């Protein structure tokens, strides 16, 4: 993987200088900081365990994207870079692993309350019989009226995946340049499409 093939060694002064630049939005500086921790990142991932059916390169790619988003907040006066990296990975890796698991994307995996959002923005906490009929309709609409990519995006959203992770998955599946903002717009368009068809 690129973060292993292009590893760099930084001294304390370089780390501080690059951290300041990364904090100002310099993506090259952020990437250099990440590459300096390539071996440590690999160790953390392998120590956590890579489930069967998931490529470690996919995990490393997603972790790199995640770290690029977070490393700008790193403060070398508060902790070492290795400690910061470990904290971010320990928080984010479980979700990244789940995002990379092969799955069939069935609406049955979505909680009833979340599925009801397809029909109504304000899903009740206590579900009545009428609500359950609406849930069945919502699940049927998800499974039959959406394209495969639309179905994947809306189910990931209903399962509370971060928009950045949904965008990353969409890009790997052949999308072009999706980000959190564009995925948010896509989700709203999918909701509108489903609700228009229910009328």
C-alpha cells in the first residue's frame, strides 16, 4: 500500500512544522505525517484482526482517508503522533471494517424505526399496526424501486454510517468523486424519489 511504500522518517521539529501546516489545511503535510506512521498503522490494523473476505489494502485506504480528515487537529504539544494515530484508529477502525464487509444489502437489516423514515421524516418511538404496514411498504420500495447503488447508499445511511464512509464506498464501487456533501444531496434525492412514488 502507498503509505507503506512511501514511508518517511521525521524528526521532532519536522513533525511540529508539518502539524502546523496540516492544521491549516495542507493535505500534503497531512499525508507526510501519515506516511511517517505507515508501519505503526499496519501494526494497529493487523493487531485488530482483518476479517475474512476483507482486503487489508482496502482498510488501509479507508484509514488513510480518515486520518487525512483528522490529522489536522493533531497537537504535538499534547501527545505523540503515534498515540494520536492509535486513538483515531481505535475509534474508527470498527466502523471501517463493517463498511468493507461483503453484504447483500437487504432492507431487512434496517431497524423498523429507521425504515419508517423512508415514508415519514418523524418516525414515532412506539410503532402502531398502521406504522408497521408503512414499514413493510418502505422496505418493499427500497428493495424494488431503487438501483443497486441507490439501495446501498440509503441502507448505509439508515444504518447510521458516516457520510464520509458512504462516499468512500461509493467511489470504490465506481463512483466519481463522491464526498460527504454530494452523498447528502444524493440521499435527499433518493428520499424524494421514494416518497414521490408512494403518492
